[in-house]
């Protein structure tokens, strides 16, 4: 299974960068760690949404047993899905930062 790289901010148009941090997430260990921009530049990334082995990183969804809302919502969480399975990712982001999550790509070996 491939590893993934994510950030809480991505490059803005015309080369202006937003204030953000880069994280390397080990899918097998379900752990992430912050990495420097220089370290990220050394990695070969695939920009595909789906990994070569058939997985995707997706946001959580809401479930509402009430007809007009009021149920549990987990839109800020991220999951890896594929092959009829889904697993919540343990991201090294403060809860208030998970809404700013941006997936950059899969690390290609």
C-alpha cells in the first residue's frame, strides 16, 4: 500500500504559498508526522486521487436520524477507502485544522 502526503494549505495561484504545514501519513501504521517542505520535495508523488492499489482519502459524512438534521456529523474526519472497506485516519492535526485538510498525493516508490 502506498503512503500519502497531505497539507493544511496548498500553493495559492501564481506561486504564492498559503501558511501551511506538510504531513507524511503512513497508511499501514495509521500515523502522521510533520515534514519540511525540503523533505517533501525529495518525494515522488502521484497526483491521482486513487492510489495505484485502489484506495482513496475521503472526508467523513454526516448521518442524521432526524428528518431535518441534528444527527452526528464527522465532515472534518478523513478516511481511507477502497476494496469495500473504510478506516478512519489518525491525522496529526488539531481538530480545528482538519477542515483545512488538503490531500496532495500518494508517495510513489
